[in-house]
C-alpha cells in the first residue's frame, strides 16, 4: 500500500526530465534512486521535504530538491512535502515557531495588539527575529526526524501486518498443506 500510494501521487520521471525547465538538470534526474519508492528513499525524501518546509525562506522547493538529490531521497515526495506550509498554515506555523523559539531563548512572549497590522511585525522584528529563527530551526529538525522515523516505523509495521495476514491465509489450521518434496539422501540409495 505505501509504495502504490506514493507511486500514484508522484509525477513520472520522464515528464520532468523532458520538461524545458529541467532540461539542464537531466543528467542529475536520470539517477534512478531519486524515483525509487522503497522505505529508505521515501523516508529520506519526506524528511528533507519537511526540513525545508519549516525553513523561513521563500525557496523551500529548490532546497528540498537539492537535499533530496544530495541524500538520494525520493525527489517528488521531497518537493511535495514543502507544500504543507502554505498561506493557510502560515499563521499557526509562525506562532508555533515564535513560541518554541522563545522557550529556547528565554525571551518573553509578546502579545499581539488588538488591532493587528503588519506594520507591528516590522516595528518589533528585532525582538521577534531570534526566537522566530530558532523556532524555525527546531521545527525543521524535528519535522525531518519525525518524518524519517515515522515513515520507517509505519512502513515496517505495515509490512509486518501484511506478512502476518499472508501467513494466516496460507497456513490455516485444519486445512492440509501441500506435501513438500525432499531430495533423496545417501541412506535412501543404499542397498543391503
């Protein structure tokens, strides 16, 4: 199921290689490891995408792609994970980053004014900047670690459940199993 799901949502490698925007990177995109859907490549791609998603930079997708290529993770999944942080999730992510960063720096949380204006952020950027940067760094590392080990654990549990289910189907008690043929031994060929 995980492999089929990820294959279904990912673009085909040839469509990206032949696209005029990616033509100059075709030699890099021919690496089959960037397109594999196994436990390790999916976990690496997802974790690099989550790492880049929480960075406070506008170039998250290229960062995720470069990290996925460098660590040989699944490239489409890395770029897809970046879109978890979008304009709809901007406020919760920024508030979480500020809260976490203020915990690490020991700074006091500033309350938002009743009549919030974007100008307030620019005026208070010097006191908000360090907690925000540290909070984003913590969220990036935590997201990458949780993503990597979460996928590794989920994939292993899924495979174990699938193998147990198959074992139950094949080896049902009370139903005679096929007789296993064995190779003849030396004692079988002896003649007295």
